[in-house]
C-alpha cells in the first residue's frame, strides 16, 4: 500500500496541472439531511471532473522516453477528455480509442483538448484491439481509466484536499463507477483522516460494486440502465482489493432519488453537476440515520452534462 | 450622492446578513471573449440573488418602531423572496403582495422564507392598492424592489466586494432590470474603482434603459417578450438620474445571444445562473472589441431558475 508520504508526493507532483477545487456547504442541505455536509467540487476541476487528477499522475509517472511516445486509452467519457488535456499540458501525445457510436459532442471535446481519436466498433473487444494496434505502431503506453494504481492515487488527491480543509470528517461518500475514485478516496481517508470511513454510492441499476463486495469477487453489471452514465463501468482487479479492505459499505439508490438529489444540488447549491455525482447525496438522503449529526464529505465527481438531455 | 465612507458603512452593516460571494474566472471564456473576465457570483448569495443585499440594507435602515411594524413590497420575483428572508433574519414581519397568477413555486418560496402573502389581480394598479391597504392596516413601510436609495446602495455592495478583490477593473457589466443593481454598481465603481466604467446589458426585447438614456426620460417596455424575465421591469425616478450620470452605455443583446451565453456559463463554468445574468456575458461577446484585453467585472445577478422551463 502507498505510504502517506508517497501519497503527499503524488499530490505535490500533480498540483501544477490541476485546480485546487473549492469545498462548499449548504445550510438547506444540512437541514434536509440532518448531517454536516462538505461538498468537494470536482465539477470545477479542469475539464470538469476529478479524472484530471489520475490522468495527470499516470502521465507524470512515465519515463521521459515513454512520455515522448505518448499514452493511449479507450473511453467515451470524462477520462478520454482528461487524458487528452493532461497529455497536452505535459506535452505528450494522447491517442484515444472511442466507439463510433459516441456522441459527437464528446468526440469534439476530446479533439478540442488535443487528443487523437481512433474510432472503432462499440464492443470491448474491438476497443482493446484498436488500443493494442496503436500501442504497437507508436510505442505508446496504455492508461486504464480506473484500474491503474497511478490513476487511483491521483483520484485520491481530491479527498486529501478535502481532509486538509476538514480534518475531522467522519465519513466520505463518493459515487462508484470503475472504482478508481472510491479506491483513491479510501486510501486518502485511511492516511489523512482521523478514523474517517469511506462509503460508496451506486445506482441500483448498476450495482456491480455492491454485489462484488457481497460475493467477494468482481461482478458485472447487466442492464446498467441508469441516468448516472459515468457509473456503468465496473471494478477492476487493482481497485477491488482496496475497496474490499477500506470501504465500509456501498449504498444503492434509485433513479428517482438520483434525479431528486440532482435537482437539489442544481437548484439550491447553484452548481452544475453530473447525475453520477448526485448519487452520493442521494445515498445520504436515503439513509439519513447513518449520517445524522456527522461531518460528511461528499465528492462531487464532475459537471459535464449534456444540457439537451436533462432529466428535469 | 452617497460618500465612499457612507457606502462602506452600508457594506459593514449588512455583512452579518449576507454571504461574501466568490469571484470566479474561466480560462475558456477569457479566450472566447479576448478579455479578462471576473464573475462576481451572486447566484451563490443567500436566497440565490443580489437582491438580499438591498433588501437587508433597507430594513436595517428603518427605525426600531418601523421595523416592529414590518415591511411590505409587491414583487413576483427575487425581491419578494429577498425581503422575506432578510426580514426573517432581522426578525421583522414581511408582507408580500403577489399577483394571483404568480407561479406556485414562487409563492411557496416566499412562504418558506416567512413572508406573508397577499394575492391580488395582476395589474400594477391592483398591486399598489393591495400594498397600500396593508400599510394602512399594519403601519408597515413600503420598500420598492429597485427604486429606493437604500436598496440601491445595498445592491452596490456586490461591486464593492468585487473591486476589493480586483481593484484595477476597467469595466463592470451588469444586467439592467429595474435599475437598482446597475445604479448601485455605478456608484460603487465611482467610489471604489480606479476610473472603472459601468456598462449595462439589456435584452432588445426589454430595452427601456437603452431608450431612456437616448431620450433622457424614463421609457416603458412594450412587449418585454424575453427569456431574461428579471429584466422586464423598468427604471425609476431615483435610479435613473444615477444611471444617466454614471453609466457609460447600455448594450442590447438578442434572445439567442442570451441563450448562447447562458449555455456557456452552465457548461463551462458549471454554475447555475438565471437567464437575466447571462445578458452581461452576452453583451461582452457581442461587442468584443470594446472589451478586448481589458479587465472586466461581470455581476452574475442570480441563480433562481425553474428547471422545468430551461431554454436548452
């Protein structure tokens, strides 16, 4: 396991490339939840999500030779944009494999950040083949969006900042998608918190992490018919053991609870967040007794939304 | 005219009752505009708009006897909520005259903040009659939402804070509705800026301020068919002379420019703002040459939106 000192070094290393995002509170949401909530606003992070942290750390950890040859990933979401932008900041080529079915707006965003897109058929097999082909041709290094230790450590730095500002948090709640954010957060809570527990929030519609913790092995999502489209991905062999060891529990929430929490955050906190981010508040509001009178950190994971497709 | 010292006293007096809101910058919006933009985020103000400042100052300026008898206004917008909440904070009764046609959600908000609602027919005449009746019955004091010197001074404190943080702003742009915000801002820029000009932004659809400055007398809006529903009100005899003296110009913007600016603010800055607030950015983007390479403050007036009625 990473030491506290090593974790601090990760944070120092990525600082020049990321924003130190604000922590926001809301009197109304405290009243509604009965808890003291501290929202770490990664929607204000560069390119709009915490993924900048992990992508930056992974690239900075490569050797000079590796950096020159570039990085490759397959993602249709925030990680594609994060890897493109962080690679651009560090002056490294970024090759992004995206399914041909990905929304044009996402492709444009990746291009805007300087990523070189290769389109492929929308199956995992085809994605992996396309990434491998690029690696063979360019000598670039594959960076997984969530199942990569450097990515996991990078994502954990949001919780380090949150705990520096609020050292006596008793709980931190994060959404669970591919597992990188929650694993990094749990490591940060372990090292930088004072007996601070980490809790995951997940839609019932994509409850692979909940079921994986129950069964003791990585379970797959089946339908994943959720508004929280960032949470459809599943855990990996690097982050799952950390989650098993350090995450107290996963709370599952219904779609209507996600919409209600999203509406509260937009209307009352006046910030634009992704549906995935709202699952964490939804979990707190669903199981209020668990959080009553406690100091609770909530990681607002990102703010990249398609305004044409809002659930309101 | 208020002195700088008196203005500082206003600010000190209301401080315990308001939030000191953050100033946000956006690299992307700087690139798009060619200017250095500093957004004063009154969408994060208590009850979601700058109106808290003016309402609070007006109530604090009343005598103890007046305060005990309460305050009354007619408004269906943010000022109704602001007067209700600031009155509640100061422990003063607030009577709010609202047209029976006002959306239920606005009535609920006023009630939630403790305002006592009297409904009337949706004409100015009926509103004034209803307000007068309340004043006669309760001895309460009428507070106008924008044409009241204490309200104007209170609204100006947002620009004082902005100029304390960015003392060398060359321009400040605000939306123009009833004229309270821009008059207060112009006074603040005059006293606290270093040759800082104030510019108004207004929809073509509600360009009463633009035409009033042209003609030299207060002009009325005719259709006011604008998305920026906070800007349909018109100037008053107290704020108009200040605007005539201290506002450099009014820039008018088209509805589609308001929507585009709104989308930029939501998508890129990740904050929820009202359409009225977006007119200021729309004005900067419409007349880029005027703002090129300048340090420009923008007052984001509020963030109270109906998520069911978005223009996206």
